[in-house]
């Protein structure tokens, strides 16, 4: 069994910064892809950022140049550094990972609220 636990959400003013963390635990042989998604009220969940086991990264156009995804393999943790936050970044942020455990599966965290005030 694999668990993902997010932390770091909160309330911040526009232009501010937050750093989200997602820590994986359980029977984990490798984490292939780590991602961050977000879901704003009344909207579909959208992919925000991806980092692969080879450290390739990809970002949604709406966050390019403002958000940075990174990973610490030893800690089985990945991060989303969010700078220059805008009110439209307000959402519940979820981490997701493709994990080789007993088999290979996708796992989700429980979500953390990010609120950006204008």
C-alpha cells in the first residue's frame, strides 16, 4: 500500500509564494512520474506540473515561469514552489504519482487548499 500526504497549502496574498510538499510512504520500489494537479470550484481537475524519474519537467501554460516542480528521491518527496501567485491559482492542489510497488499503479494525495486573495 502506498500513501501520499500533501502539506504546505494556505492563504496568501496575490504576488506571494507557497511551497507544497508531497511525501510518499509505503512499499515503494520506484516513483516514475510525480505530478501536481489542481481543481478550482466548479472546474475540472487540471494538470499543473510533471517531473519524471529522469528529471524532465513540464508545466501548464498558465503557470510557466511562476511554478517550479522538484523532487527529492531520498525522501520520496516532491515539491511545487509557487511564486507570483494570482487569485486564479486558488484551488485544491493534489499530488499524484506513478509508483512501482506491488505492481505499478497511480496514487493520489488527499489534496491541500491554496487560496490567493486579491
